[in-house]
């Protein structure tokens, strides 16, 4: 049995190195660059308009004439619930630990172009969505690949990857992170955390997208503001170090500045690699997950909902990840080592930074942040996985998927998840392959819809949320 598991691990490691390797990262960022150039830097030119249509209308009511199940903000909240996770806390720290402060710059670059990748995904998810047997709107990569490109087997492949990846990346891995953090900070046993998380998730998930959306539209702003304020306080306390922090970020992005124990000349490559990889991992632009939630939104045009996709990446990476990065760099925590002399990384590095900035409450802020971020991810990814399974087997499978989902939350808090994490990470990355084929193959549709939207003055000026 051990030999079989070892073989699985070796095969998975080989595939994973390709999935999250330089070629895939170039393809992911390159896709964003392509859409950016073809739309004449849409995300920059229309950023003011994007904020007007998203941030300024966040809590507005939508017209009854618009088709969809949930409001655009609820769709965004559900997508952000899945996107904003432990990666925003531990992933950023890992990027800095392995690539130095320069990794933050490349994380920003991945977000800048990722905005357009996410925009294209969301636009297509609305354009090609359809109603299921229960009369609910469903969409995402599997639908625009099938209905737009007519490649049914590729659509099915995405659905298979999404349905299985969700159990790891969006379920057990998240609950495990929460249990570890809560135990370290408050001494609460893993199993108790598991029971509470599973019960809490069950109360929400069995209510379907309507209840998930209602919870996430309240939870996401709360958790984001809570964490951002905590991080900003630390950055303000260390404001004297802000200029040097930005200097380290920009210098490290292009020079041979290296992390502790690093090798000069390799540092820039590491900064690029880990910055882009962690950026893609946190905002999920190009992976095809977020559009599944956006497809249920009430909207009068695909492009209008696409603007929420741009805003999603902006909040996740440019705002939240940057707060984490500045807290780590301004406090100098990224140069610290643990008791064994090893460089701090992951959640331990972020916790060290917050403890240095706010001795006592700092670590509590990180633990509560991980709890809220991970719980919201469990809710969001439950919907993603469920919809992927529904695409494959019909709407009758949704209840079974939820029944399987809940106990795995508990198992995640008490089990060794190394193999589960590795397999889920690979499947999550593989989702990008059929998705990128879909959005690149249908790029002409995206450009046509953008032109159509902005040539219609009534649509552009429409105050669709009143």
C-alpha cells in the first residue's frame, strides 16, 4: 500500500511541476496580456467606470426585469468567498519567504493582467449560461466550452477536475488550516473546530445558492474590513518603514537582492515565479472557478457583470494581499527565523509580523482572519464543486454532493492532508487548461460584447441597480 501511495505521489509531483511550472504561468499571464492589449488596456481605461458600477452600487437592489438568481454583489461575494482564503494570509507570506519582497511586484503584475482574464471568464459565463432542471441559472467554463466551442469532452473534463479539486482545495485543506491556527492561538482541540465548522457550513450550504449568497454578502465585507483594518494599523505603526518596503519590492523585482540564504542571480527568477504563482493562486484568474458563481447573477448584459470580475481580482490581490505583504515587510518579519534557525514561511510568517506589529492581539487577528477566510472559501467552493457535479450527473446529484461535503470538513481538521493537498493542488491547476482554451477560443465573442456594450449609450448610462 505504501508503495502504491508513493507512486501516486511521484506521478502527481511530476504533473504538478508542469501545472504550476513556468510554462503554465506564462500562459496564464499571457492570456491576460492578450485580452489587455486587444481591449486597449480596458482594466485601466475603464477602472473609474468599473468602481462606479461595482463599489458604488455594492448594496443596491437590482431590477426585477433582469434575469438571474442573485444580485451582482451577492455573486461577487460568493466568488470572493471562495477566492479570498488562506492564500491571502499564508500564500503571500510563502511568496515573500521564497522570492523575497520582489515577489510582491510580480503578484501585482499577475493581478493587473488577471483582471482581464477574470473579466473574460465572467462575460462568457453570462453569455452562455442556461437554466437547469430546477429553473436555476447555471454557467461557467463547462457551459461556455460546450455551448460556445461545442467541445463537449473538454467541458466534461473541466467539470470532473472542478468537482474533485473542490474537496481538497476548497474543503479539507481549508478546515485543516483553521484547526491548526485555532489550536495554536487558543488551544482548542482540532476535533471541536471540525464539528463547529461542519455544522456551520451545513446550515448554510443546504440552503443552496440563495442562502450562500445571503451569508457571503454579509460575511465577506466583514472579514475583509476586519483583516484590512488590523493590517493597516500595523503598517501605520511602522509607517517609517513604508518607503524602504516599497524600495525593497521594486528593487527585489529586478535585481539580485535575495532572501536569507538565497543565491544572487536566482533571486529575480524566484521573485517572478513565486510572485506570479501565488498571485494566480489567490485570485484564481484563469482557473475558471469564479465564473460559476457570477453566472447566477442578475444583470442586463454580460459586460456589466464582467466588471465585477475585475473588481474581484482588485480586492483580492491588490488590496488584501498587499496589506499582508506590507505588514510582513515593514515589520521586518520576513528576515526572521524560527527556533530551529529555519526561515519563517506561510501563516507562521504572517503571524510573526502581526505579533510584532500588535503584540498580543496581532496573532489573534491572523487566527480569526484564517477562520473567516477559510470558512467563506468552504462555502464558495461547495457551490463550485456542486455545480461541476451537476453538469456531469444532473441536478439530482446536488444533495448527495452536499451530504458528502459536510463530513469531509471535519475529517480535514483531524487528518494528515499532505497527499490530499498535493492532489487537489494539481487538479486545481489543471482546471486552467480547458478554461484557457475556452476563453481564448471565444475571445472574439468577448471583444464583440465589449464593443456592443459601450456603443449603447443606454446600457453604459443605465443605473441598473436602484
